């Protein structure tokens, strides 16, 4: 519950609300950033889950779960400056560092690649009770500067090992950096996403 100022003046803005004629009203023009629900998707046996038409959003959050068709895989994220007509997939287009834990051990790794990993340290299994639960946060998305990603995931490997990882990544190669307006999630090798549920939210800017 918001703790509104006790003696507001007419036209005063507070936490996404505006004071007018003695009452507080929700203010669509307030400067406080507001998360908007952009899409809810349930991928089923698809090669990738693509999110396009995102040029109005500077910050994005994608959360949910996915299960691959192929057992023992890595899922990755790629960005696009052409609204999904093509995706940046050069050998060193992205750079990331991962901290991961499984079976009582914690380790770290850095890498460049054709995408930013959603999981690290262990692969993702395809059994019905396996798969990956993930939250992806993207910053500076529609800017000329590199898009940055923070990805937190929990998953179960093909051998039944429960693991989690925290990954910080960014567009890296000059060819990948630019005004990004779409991204996709897919397997790093051939194969489809069997099932899942993802919610995409964004803040304009």
C-alpha cells in the first residue's frame, strides 16, 4: 500500500499516481517506470521462441519454464536489430560470465559465443519433470549501446542432477551491437523446444 503525502498539492505526482481535485488518481503520464505485460506464450515443438516488435522497450523481463525435445542441451538467447528477420549469431557476438552450482559444488566460467547461455555447468534434460525455470532481464535493449542480460535459472540435467546458474552477459562484437528490437530463445544445437510457458514484460524508454 502506498503511503501518500499527507498534504499534497493539486497536480502532484507520486509513485505513478497524480493528485487532482482532492483525490489521488492513477496517472498514465507519470514518470515512474511501469512494467507492461507484452506477451504470454506457450511454445510447443518449435525451433525457437521469438519475441519481435520490441523497439519501444528499453528494459525487458522474460520468465517461465521450458523443456527441450532433445535430451542434454544448452539453451541460449540471441538478439536482433532487424525485428527478427535475422539474428546476431557470429562466433563471438556475445560475452558472458556464469556462476553455477550443482551437487554441493560452486564454480564459474566465462565464454564468448553465438548466444548468451541460459544454463551453465550442467545440461538441461528433456524428461517431463526436468527442463529449465528461468528469468531473463535485458537492459539497454533499444539503445545504440550493447544490450545487457542477467539470467537466473534452475534446471535438471539429463542425468537428473538439480542445478542452478546466474549468468551476466552482453552483446560483444561490434557487428552485434546496435538498436535491438527483437530476441529469441533456442537450443545451441539442432533441436526443438517441446513445451513451456513464458511471460514477457517491459518498461518503455
